């Protein structure tokens, strides 16, 4: 179960050695980054397809789970018993409003708004992950089921300023520097030592395969003391598994806050839609939100386990897009540049998933997600100052790169990084700092043609 190879991808976390590494021969398995769970072809503006290896009963579970993922939840009680329980405070009414077509939804526009795909997390600026805001909890929920008795917690005022820069060959670029402020706060300002952390909802395809990577293969990449002297200190978040009460490594969420796919889905139901479940049985109301508690549903979970499992299975079975144009001359050259950077600390291209994983169709697959799922210091430019378990205010989890070249086609726009500030892959690379500063510098020093070739490779995988 050892991981197949480790390499660098400029898009996210990385830093470079001075020597260069030639790209290995193109493996046939690279064309199918999700292994047997790779989608045969994408026919519409959506990632919502299963891979090619699921049974008819699993396909039925997938599409039933998709209906629960897609359709809006409603206020309880209602005639739609399988989809009631919305709120009392919530961010959005459906999963798909944040994850358009199984990917990312459109980014919030500048100005004052009630965002959906941009979630507004709150957290401690000190190393105490359990500290949340006494009035608002751990997340701003801008919407409510009852405007007469309960107000949405706050609106977002999003503004951008421009940062000018240029590559070594003189070509100019501009980056968007976001400025986030909360306005119309229903219960006063945030408490001291509580910071705002905007999180742009990520792609969800391939999550079952990421869940199927063995813990041993992930921990083999941890390098807290930089023993290989490459400037990278890969670290895995240590988080709570709410089902067994044990501390485990985190792999889902932008700071790797959740240890497994089921807990990630269950937390999103409670925190984003206000739907309680067997993992998170209490509404997200704080002790100060008396009206919220009164409006909250008491008693059994609002989504029973049998329906929660269907949504988890939808996420697990959601296939990975196939790679494209890997033998194209520009893509091949970009792949060579990708390896020549020789930054082998952050983006693991390939794994063999755990043969003992609970879903046989996802087990023992060769996959190419280009992520180590570890935390890395991305520098002050991307820092949010918020601590979550072992993650500090400068650290973010390495996101997968598979399928990112399809974002323009599926969504109609490109948005990258944890808060969606980057409007294209060039900008995403240029925001890198901290452990990835050397990678950014190398990218800046490439010729215009080489930059285009590298981006071509990233778009192809």
C-alpha cells in the first residue's frame, strides 16, 4: 500500500530543491486518475457521474443520495418528511448550492451579501480549537427560518484591492487581495481572540477514494522536523472522531478538520443546513441564542441514518473525471517542468488505496489525486489566523488537483484557493508563500511559454 510516487504541483503547497528531477515515463494509469472509479466521459456541465465499477444497487443508492444532495430542505413540520428540519439558522438550503454539479459553486460577488458557497467560519486565534464565539458559535449562518423571531447572524461585506506584480520576463500580473468584514451582526461584535475565516466550498468528486487511502501511507509522508531538509514540514491534523471518541488524523475540510467522509457530510448537514443527525445531534444554537433554541427541533435526528448513508454514498461513489491530452506536446513539456521543480513534499500524485477499505469498489485502486492531505504553512498572505485542532493560522490542507482543468467548463468561471480569491491557476500559484515560497519564485522565473506549458499540464490532469 505504499504510495506510488511523490511530486510537485505548483497550484498548491510546495517548495523546491536546487537539483532537477526528470519526469518518469507516463503511466497508463494516469489517464484514469480515479482508477476503476474514473468516469468514462463527461457529457454535460456536471461532475455528477459514478465511476465505471459500481453495481446496479450502488447506482440506485447514488442517484437516491443525489436527490437528497440536490433538493432543498424545508422547514419542519411539512408534508416532505424526508427533507424537513431546515434551520433554525442556516447557510444554505441544499448541498448542491455550495457544490455546483459536484464541484464548486459560483463565488460571492464583491459587496454586501448573504453568501452560500463561501462559508464564514469563526475560530480562535490562540491554540485552542474548542474556543468559539459565545454569540455566534463556530460559523456565521446568515439565514433563518423565522425573520419575526430570529435574525440571520450577519451579512458579508467583501471587497478587493489589487496587487501589481510582474514575472521575471517583464509580463505584468494583478492579484486580488480580499478584505472581509461582517456587517448587520445580530448580536454584536465578535468576541476577543475570535477571527473570521472564509472558506470556499471545495470539489466533492473523488472523496470516497481519498477516504480509502490508508493512514499508514499518509503518515509515511509526515515530516514535522524537516528531516529531509527540503524546507517542507508536512503535518497531519489530529482531530476528534465523534463516533468513537478517539483522536485520528484529519483528511477532509480546508484545514483537515474531519477524519472521514461520513463525519464530513454529517458536519456539513448540521453546520450549513441546520439538519441534526446521529453524529451531531444538537442544533448549532449557542447558549445566548434563546430564540434559536426555541425554534430548533427537539427529539430524533432530522436526517435519519438510512438517508444520511445515502448522501455519504453519493459522495463516495462520485467518480473522478478522466485526464485529458496527456500526450499533447505542450502538456508533456508542462509535465516535465512539473517534475523538474523537484518539490516532493506536498502533492503526492499517486496512491494504491487500502485493499481493506470498506467499499470494495474503491479499495486497491491506483489513483492520481496529487495531494498529501497534509497541513502546510502557506505564508502570511493566505493566513486566516484561526486554529483548528493541530492546524494553526498559517496552515492549510493540500487540496487535490485532479479535474481542476474542468472548472471553467463545469462552473463557467475559475476560482481557486481556500477562499476563492484566485481567478486562474497563475494567480493561485502566485499567492503561494511560506513553505511554498521557493515554488512561487521558480514559477515567476519561468519563461512565458514555460508557464503556459505548466498550466496546460495542470489543466490536463
